[in-house]
C-alpha cells in the first residue's frame, strides 16, 4: 500500500488560558511539559504538573491571529442538518433546518446577563465511534444479516472517506460556535477501529494525523468482500443483479468498488488530538478476550471468508454475543470450523492481524502518526511499562482532562474499570482539586455493567458505572463525563446527595446515521455558575449526493446517505433536541 504522511505546518488554535501549543505536547517520558502523569509508574519519569503555565511564542501568535469571535452557526447543525426526503423507500438527503440550542437548568438556574459576563475555560471537539472498517476482513460478521438485517451496513466500505470528511469539517471550524474561542484539541472516545485489525489502526491514525490511505486489503486488484459476492442478501453496487437492497431502492453504481478502494488523502487534524480506547479497539469483533488459542488470529490473516450462513445458525451466534455467553470466542471458533467448506477463498493478508494493547500504544507513539501532536496522543512509554491505557492531560491552566480505559479485557462489549484505575482516578481528582476536570471514556455509565475479571489481573475487582458516578460525584471539580459507545446522543444530569453535580454527555457515532461529532465549550459565567455548551457537527461532505460523483468528497456524501437508508437502522440516534445542541448550566464547585 502506497502511503505518505505529512505533518501539518500550521500552528494550532489556542485559547488565552490554554497551555497547549504546536510544540504541544510534550512527551511525558522526558519529564518536561504540561501533561499530567497517566500512570503510577510515570512518577519516576516525570516532574509533575508545572506550577505555572507558560505561553509559547507559537501560542501567542495564534491568539493574535484568531482572537475570540462572536457566536456563529455556519458549518454546524445549528445552521442546517442533513434531512431525508420522503417517508419510505430509498430516501435522498437534502439540507434541512438546523437544531436550535436548548438551555438545560436541571443542575443550576441560568442567570440573566451571563452571555456578557462569561469567560471561556476550554473549547474542544469530541469524535467518537468512527469504526474504521476493513470491509474485506475475513472475521467480519456480515453473515448475521440472514437473521438480522441490521447486522451488516451497506456503507461499511466508506468509513475512511467519512472520517476524512469529518477531519475536514473540524479543520474548517477553527473556533467554538458558542464562545468564539479557538478550538484547543480533539479527543476520540473509542471504537476508533472496528475489528481490532492492524489495517484499520493504520487507516485511523493516518486519517487523524494526515497522509495517504488506500482502504483496501487482500488482493489490490480485485475486491473480495460481500459487496462483490453475487449474494442477493447484500448490496451489489457494481453488478446489475437485483439484490435485496436494490429492491429497497439502493442504486447501481458502476465503478463503486474501484473508487471505494483507491488511494485518498487526509489533511489530518490541524489541532492536537487525544485518543481513548474502546472495546472494538481492544478486542477482535469488540467482544472476544485474548487467549492462548491462535485460531482466530490465523483466520484473520488467512485466505478463507464465511459470507453466508443459515438464519438459525446465525441467530445462535448472535444471541451468544448479546448475552455474553462466549467471551473468549469458543462458539465462534466452533462455528467457523464447522462451516469451513462453506467459505470462499480470499487473498491472505498479514496486515489484517489483530493488535495487542502494547501494539496499540506503540502505534500512537510512532512519529509517523504524530501529525500536530501531541506525541503519543495522550499515551506514553509509562503506559507501555505499566500495561495501562488511561492517562490525564492538561487542557488549560485551570482545567484537566482524564481519559479512562473502560474496556473489559475479560471479554464482551460492555465495560467496567479495575480497582487500580478507580483509585488512580480518585487520586488524580484529589491532586488537582484546584482545577476543573473533564472525564473521557468510551462506555457510558449505564453500559459499564460487565464486571468480568481481567485475565491479566485475576485478583482485581471490577467496578461498574454507578460506582464511577459515585466517585465523580464526590469531587467538586468534575464538570462533565464525555463518552460514546451507545451511538446515540444523550445528555444526562448527575447529582450527588450533597449537591455536587456534573453532566454526562454521550455522543452519536460516525458510522450510523446521523453521523455526528460534538464541539464542547466550557465557560465561567462569573455569577456562581458554569455553562457547558455542546454543538453537534456533521462531516464536511455536502448533504446532497450525486450518484455519478465517485470522487473522495462524493463518496463521503454517499457514506452519509447510505447510512440513512441502511435497512433496520435505528431512527432515534440523534436523541431529543435536549440531547443535541445545548447549554448545560451547573453550579461552580
């Protein structure tokens, strides 16, 4: 695969209170800089948090070039939102009316005049559940479509195009729509990849850091996935066969597969970005724990792929996945072995191998994927030494960010955290009690109900989401817990008995319609309250599609429209209006 990577030379946007700069980021292992220690083991290699933040010349230049501006709506869902036309069949998208901002006062009473008084503490972007997919990977579960039409998405070959278009949107914003403060960084809250595959990890890191990507694996000359299988239960875009999706109105697009797998270029984010791990990043299929049996690894890189399965057999596997009955993939291995004769030959490819936790961190630390930084995108050599994937970092001189690892290495797609991480979280909040805290994770509080033991730490207890809520609520400096996983917008007030409170902000995915990210801005209203603004944004591709346009931009637009029409797709993932563009008011701790 041909690939080049370039590091953006433009300086990053920095708010006057931010300590992030283009040099940014400072490697934690050097003991220099503004990052907080991410692991216990880092204490030996860091000098701790600096007493005072010093603005670099680059940051000063950016502040002068991009002073705070008035609130705006252009390029966000405040101005316009992709809207399907018609009520049935294949629906084309067009630009529809935007979603207005909703003020939510469950945790504090908003006071008049706050707009004129407020100062901005932080402004950043959340990306979540990108699900970069190697659509030709042998371990994909497309065959579950025989029992559940939603088990496979017709647009899965275009996830890289959609992610690059989202990068282009973030780069175009520059400042927060609510406060006008320059955007300081972006953070991904997990499921960056879909199947724990090295191909997907390379494509994800290149999309966010910048460079050329060829979203293809196996035979570079010929597509070898279900989109070209001739099986009528899948959309066959290049073929005239009357498949099930074409009967629903999906188009015949000659040349689609060649266009979807050709090289494209990502500009990379023009602001620093941080990475949080999700279950699809940590485990094959997002649910299978690692074990001594190498069968699944050999199958992932091998030359056979199961594309069709009887509905009854498919239903048994799907139920086992949903009910956590197969955390180590034993039933899946048995099914594959039983249907070896039903598999189709594909080109073997070592690049499809699953990656380990250590390899995931090393890839983030690779200078080839640095972009504008920071080095490691939150991870450090201390994470490698300690075998952890959680860390903290300084957002501004009075705001810290905390990235958790809520994946459960014992298996299954729901999450939890171990006792060591819970103690570290408590200690980090106590040691930074003079700073506001924003917590990031993949799982929501309600989906942290899997307390299966980590095979690497069999004696360690696991803790659920309610325990994390209780811990966060015991600290007055916690403002928000920002996450993903459920692929749905949801904003929930969380209160402690003594009046301490924070907002839990869950954001829709970028693989399922309506494919959103969020801009989040935090402001001090200087009246005893704070406001957390959330603004949903779509990718930069136009709402309207043109079936003759198979360019990089045209395919990104098609990605959105196909996701809207995916059979069985849920229609509630945008959430209510109170879960989208909001001003969330809370009392200062």
